[in-house]
C-alpha cells in the first residue's frame, strides 16, 4: 500500500497534510473485501481501510472514450503497476508515492518540479480531461510562486481551442473556481485561466475586463482587469469568506460592456454589473449566498464609496435597499467587499476606508429604534397602514441624525 498524491506533495513542501490517499498494487476487489476493507467507490474500486477509515483505491489506468471529463473508462487489475497508476495523474507534483517504509517513488520528476516551483503535466493524457485546466489554475492560486511549464501552457491552449473546456459542467466549474478563490493568491487562478484561453470560455464577462481602461484619478492601475486581480488579492489578504471573494470577482463586470466611445468612464456600469453577475451565477449554479451578495455589491459599491457625503435620508435609503436591518451579516460582508474594492488599486492598499465603519454605525443607530413601541403608539393615536410605516421612518431618521455626531469619517 502506497501513500499518493497531495499528501506526499505537501509533506515534501513542509505543509500540513490534510487528507491521505492510498493506492494498493497487486490486489483485487475481492481480496480487499476479504481483508475487511469497505467498498465505497461508484465509478471505480475505492475502499475504506477497516481501521483508519482512510480511502484506499486499487491501482488503475484510464482510457478516454468521449468528450469532456465524464468520458473515461477505468481499468483495475492486479497487474496494473504503481507507475501506470501515477502516470494518469495531472501534474508531476501530484504523481509521487511513498512506500510504507518511507521510500519515495517519483517516476515523473515531481520532486524536481517542487524544487523548481513548476507546475508540469505528467503526460499527454492531461489533454483528455478539461477539469485539469481548472485544477492547475487552482494549484497556481495555492502555490503563488509556482510557474506553469511552457509545454503545459501550450497544451492547455490546444485543449481550449479544441473545445474541451466547453464540455465542462457548471457544478464542476464552480467547485474548482470557488476553491481557487479561497486560496492564498486567487488572482493567479484568473491569470492562468486567461493565459490558457479557458477564462474566455467559462467566464467571458470576466475575460472582457482586461484591456478596458478606467479613470486614472480613481484607478492608478487603469486597466479594469488589473484592478480585479488587485481586489481579489486584497480579499485573500484579509481572509475574506467565499461570498465576499465571489462578489469581488463580479463587482465590475459591467465595465466590460461599456462601449469604447465612452471609455474610460463607465456610466451606469453598476446596473450592467448586477445583470451580468446574475447571469454568471445562474450559469455556474452558484449558491444563493454568493449570488445575492455579488448582485448587491455590483449594484451598490459606488454608493457605499460615496456614502460619507450622503444626507441622512440617502443613508437610510441605502440601508433599506440593502435590507440591512433584516440581514446585517450580509450587509457587513457587502461592506468588506467594498473595502477590498477601494484598496485593490495600485499603491492604495493601505488607504483608509472609513465608509465601512460609518455605515455599520448607521446600521446600529437604525437597529436601536423600537419599531414595536412606535407601531403601538401610532395605532393608539388612530394611525393605520402607511402612516405607521412613516412614523417608523421618521424615528429611524431621527436616530441616524442623533448618531451622526459620533459617526466615523466625520471631519
């Protein structure tokens, strides 16, 4: 039995080993079952170890039988060697094994590529599975100082041009992209997907941002795509949760549809961003928390940036549009995404962003209003329907006005 894949890679890198996968050579399903292993695999023989309950797979080979990543036929037999099993893996750094006595088996140069910080495909079979493009991009986001071998990038471009990426299903795209967004360097994932041509296939809305200029007074980096990468890196720096990172990915999508004659201004891009964000979320089947936050941030981020100068009435309308009193956690995530947007600009990473604290201060003031008491008093005074709502609104405005003296960002 051999330890394989990520556990071997991470141990060699001195990183914590999260999951351990094992491969058994020279065995059959019956022989493992006879030893107490529990079968769990649907597509190919995978078992749970009777004591450790870790996953154990029989050594196997695979053959491409159809387009996409579902089109594979697996073969397991006692005569399948460890080297044959490792040959079907995606990258050399994932194609190493360790024997139970600690001996390293590295037939494809994974240890060398770890030392050289290179992501390299094991064999031409890499081209048979388009998910591997997404996985490589995700690994680039995890290991930010690794480069992609030129021959591997060339192969990924060929795969994209051959239409392999078009066969990816939404759930698998989201699974890999969402994991990549949560890595230490999510911008690297976008860069690799773009360089390989895959980004234009799976997210043309994002790909179109590159090369689109913005006003340099607000965006020293000018290029909208460059700004997106900086915002994603800022999200990672503050350890933002996935909904915030996805919202950051989507927040400026509308700028990619601004007519060139209107560059570098992007009037009403927020509405376009909201619509494009909704379309991307639907296509990828994004979870509702990520989808809703992305649309909210797309629509409101410029209002949040400008909110220090808002009147009490405008601040209250902003809170109401964001449903802040009913969904304060989502509102706080929106503000974090806006702060990452403001700081994701060349040379401005450490800029102050008092808008976030100020709007949270406003929310607390509004939440302090006792709606039940106001409603009861209004009813006692003979008011009904809209008049009761108006009374609550006036109380919220009064609370905001009273709290304004201590609002962060006030000069």
